[in-house]
């Protein structure tokens, strides 16, 4: 299945094409969430995500730095993935969607959007982490920025709110404490062995 992504950031329009069926994670899900697998959900080894990152890199203007690139990726997720809950998408209360599956549906909740963001940003060599707080998940980036930040591992990470519609680094800041966070890592064989075909929910159509 070919997916065409289009979005804008500032005065520039971006696009990327992805043949989702070439992803080893296409339409795959893990039915039970395990925090020990948090570094793996972004599937940073997915060749489809690498291809999207390469396409973005080719389109970035010459002056672009990590802050600019991080916001371009944020705009990509916000403008190509519609918020939807897991009950409608998969028929379960909570499921952390993998990036290729999220793009296939064109819909997802905060953790689904976070996994997609982290995958593409990481493949652009942006220092990015997944952050889990009570009732929410979001990506955060270590960039040259001012404002309120999360201190994770002695480094400053700024909140990137994927469920918003304005691509601005550090736009939101909550007082909730971090329950878990993880830098992306190549999925382990144990993680891969837990993946199954995604179930159908109330909304079974792909975008």
C-alpha cells in the first residue's frame, strides 16, 4: 500500500511517499503493553520510516537545525494522523500502535502518534525520547531551546505535543511527573515475537 504524506511548516510544503507493505511491522500490533518494551515501539529499524526521514532530510532548507527539523516532523505527524481512540481503531481499550500501522490507518491516539514521531525524528539523528506521564504519552527532543524542560538522564528535553495542531517545540508543559521514558532502540527479537496481526475495531478503514 502506497501512502502519500503532505504537510506544511512555515512557508514550505513537504511531501513523502511510503510503500507501507515493505515494512516488517505493517499492520502488526502487540496486544499487551510492556514498559520494558517502551524503547522498541518506535521501530527505528523500519526501512519505511528510514525512507520517510531521508525524504524529509532532502527537503530541509540549508539553514535548518535540529529545532527546525523537529518541528517539521511534528507538523508531519499532526497533519497526517487524525486523533482516534484505540477502541474505535482496534477494539481494545489501550494499544501502543507501531508507526507503519499508524500511517496505514491515518489515525491514532497519543502513544501511536508518539511512536511515529520518535521513529522519524530518530532517523533524522534528532535526540528524541518517548515520555510517559499519567494518562498521556508524548515525544520530547533535546535541542537548543529555551523554556521549561524535562531533565532526563542529565539532558534537557522539550515536549513536542503530537495531538495538537500547532507545530511548536515545547508548546505544552504539564505538572505531572514522568512515569517512564525511553530512548528509541532497535526492537529485540523478544519484542518481535510478541507481535500479531492488528485486530479490527469499529473503524476498520485505512485513511
